[in-house]
C-alpha cells in the first residue's frame, strides 16, 4: 500500500459512506462520512501512518455520532407501537367540533380539514367534543 494514496482511500470512504446515507437513511452514515472526510484532510496535511489514521477515524466517528445525536436526537419521531395502520386511534383525546348535529347517536365532527362520522350523545353544531375511542371509521365522542 502506497502511503501517498492513503488520504484518497479516506476521501473515497467518505463518499461511499455519504452515498450509503442516501440509500439507508438513519443519520449515522453521514456522521461517519464526515469523520472519514476529516481523516482524509488530516492525512493530506500530516504524514501519519495508517494506524494513526484509523485511530483518528474511530475517535472522530464516535465524536461525530454523539454530537449528531445530541443536536438532532430531539427530531426523531417516535410513534406509539401498533398504531401504524390505525391512525384514527392516534386521535383519541383530541378535541373536535361538531359539524353535523349528533342526533340519535350519529353525526359528523371536523378533524383537521376533514369531516368524520361520529357517534355519541346528542350535540348541536359547533359543540366541542372529545374523541374517546374509534369504532372502525366512526369516532366515538363525548362532550368536551
């Protein structure tokens, strides 16, 4: 292995890791790509052996991943388990407005920009209601 070509290996590794982030997003490969790019820069600037370059990459990779998690970790969206294909259940507890009067236990409520079928006690148009459970596509509501 030609020592003069080592920085190019790190630069190539940075590109490969960045490309992996595009195909398997998870916000880890991009930080490792940054560590490889910095290691390439260090290898170009300072003539060190491959052993020290690996040490630099490992340390920079750990620091980069930890900093990335610290800065961007709060943006990770966590959903309640088991509700992936039952999104209506995520609306339980939401306050909605009655748009078609609930009479005889049946009416419609406004959720966001869409009216939904609703069931519950009789309520007039404009009444605030709280979703208490979901029955198929019908939201079961109670007066808020």
